[in-house]
């Protein structure tokens, strides 16, 4: 019994010595940590920038790729093709999804045309009058609703001026041609200040024909066995 009580007293002394050796801050009921700073690069970006991937086509790059349809204009971008139905009808196809799964917007508002329901209908937005095209795919497409499961194509033009132009008027004039489909396109876009109001006027005319290729589209044997009247 004496040895047991001696061991208890020894253990008590050891614990007391350890507690006395602890620093003062360990015995306090409250301990204040140093300042912790949490930073994130996404806070300085828009929602579209945070939810990648996004493809932006503008400036000289857009001017060099403008085609007769919106789909053909974007066909050279990564992951995008065109549901081309001739020289005038071509809707963007994003990662194999098209039709109602891809939303086409004009300045953030739906174009509301029949191209989503049938491939032989052209998109009402003409690429020649567009200043910038944004293609959003992946998780970022959910920002535009559940109907944009495949992605969205948002086009921006100057039909709604954001500022008064410098000088009496500001605008562009352009002509394009295509020898394969004999396409001829001409456009004029002018923005002029009228007091404190900006007036914008644009006009576009385009005409195309069937595609022409050198020689015959059918082999000589097929032309001999199955002639076309």
C-alpha cells in the first residue's frame, strides 16, 4: 500500500512540474493567432472567365474568318464545326451537339430563329455585322439556362451604341466575294451622334449560287450507267 501511494505522489509531482514548465500562453484560456490572408484570383474576374473554357473571336482574327454563315465562321475553332446546309445555312456545332442544345445569342438575347429546329434554315445573325463572338462551353454554359447544355454562341454588334462616336459619323464599308459559290456580299454600317443620342444604321446585301467544282462530281462509270436527265 505504501509503494502504491508513493507512486501516486511521484506521478503527481511529474505532472505538476510539466504544467509549471509550459509557457504562459498555453495556460491562457484564449489564444490569438496571427492575421491570415486568403486570396483568390477568381475574385477579379467575371463569371464567364471563372468557368472556362471560353473562346473569343474579335478584331482582325474575326475579319479573316468571316464567312457566309455563323457556323462556317466558327468552323476553324477548336471543338466547333458547322452543320452546313449550303452556302447560306450553317449553324455552329459544339463538341458534336447542335440544334436546340446550342443557344445562339445576339448581345445576350436569344436570336429566336428556326435554325435550331431544321438545318436548312439560316441563323438570322450575319457574321459580317458582328464585332465579337464568344463561344462558351462546359460548365459555364449553365449560366445561360438548362437549354444551353451543349454551349452558347454569343455575338456582339454595334446596333445598340454604347457611347457617342467621335466626329460627325463613324462607320465601316466592306465587300466580299467567293469564287466557289459565286457569293457577292456588301455591307455598310454607320453610327452618328444626334444631340445626346447615337443613331445607328446598317445595311447588308448578299447573293450566292450553287457550289461549282472543276470537272465532274460523279465518276465516268456512274455517269454512263446512271445518267442524270
